């Protein structure tokens, strides 16, 4: 099982980035996907989630309206388009997968996700 996140980088406040996460080794279409982030000295926090079909998305309040999560089941990939970035968005971003058989879509609890990517660093300068 592998989740490979990419697309992080350094961007100025107000800028945009798109993160990608490709998956292998499990039945991608039967899993909901999520993005979490962890800033230095802080706990890992939920950012966004999407159901197996891509029909439902959930967002943490601070990113609602700025971030958009999507998925492409044909490519076993999930994306996070981040616009109007703020310095507070600086963190390592992780993609995670949870089986729809065991976890409610949109769960904000990290321990309910079975698989995790390695993370990609996003740094927003002011």
C-alpha cells in the first residue's frame, strides 16, 4: 500500500498550490480520502475529505471556500486545490485513506484512517 503526496512548495500569501496524491496497493474506489495537515508544534488536523465517488466533500472551516478537493478514480488520484493561501496554512500536508466499510465519510479523526502518505511541505510566506 502506498500513498504518494506531491505538489507542495513555497508560495506567497494569496497564492495557489495544487497538491496531488496517488495511491496503489488497495481498492481505491472503496475508500474515502482526506487531507490532513500538521504545523510545527501542533497536532495533526483535518483539512478536507471526499467520498468514494467524488460526490461529497467536507472542509475544515478555515479552508472552506479557499480549498477544493477532488478525485480521479481512473488515475487512483486525489487532489487539493488551495487558493488564497495564508501563512497559517503553512504545514506538512498528508493524504489519508479510510475504508467506506468502517469509517464515516468526512471523519476528522486521524486514527480512523488506515493508510497515510509521507506528506508534502507547504510554506506560505507573508
